[in-house]
C-alpha cells in the first residue's frame, strides 16, 4: 500500500483532480480515450495529475521487509503486482524477479 487511494477513490477528497469540478466530468468519463482527440488539454491535465500522484508517493518499509524475507528463502522470492506506482522496483527488488501486470 503506497498510501495512494484506489483509482476510483482518487476522484474524491482533497487530492482529487481539480478538473473534475471545473469540467463537470467524472472519473469514468475522463478515462475514455476520446478526450485525447476531443480535448487534449483536458485529457493530458487529468492523466498528468494521476501520474504525478504516483511519482510523488514513496515505498514504505513493508517493501524492504518482503525483500529481506525473500533473501532468506532457499529460492529467493518473486513479485507479481498490478500496482501502478512502481514501488517494488523503486525499493530495489531485482528486476528478473519482478513482474508488473497492467491493462484490461
């Protein structure tokens, strides 16, 4: 847990993208790729906000604990994650033992 809200929850609260209120659009609507064609400024503003939130977050101590456990295991350890924050890699997890799965 990187301290980031779920993607759906990121549309609410004090850290929500200000464009939701300004544009009158919700999360599901902004996730439609058509905005890159119809209103690129709006689309890039939304996605840049989401990317910055991930980039600004830092891995917590739990990643180091998992890495230490894996180092003591006979065959080491592996990570398969769908997290989009790249914290496993940022925490020093060996790339050959890390699989990040994203997409629909």
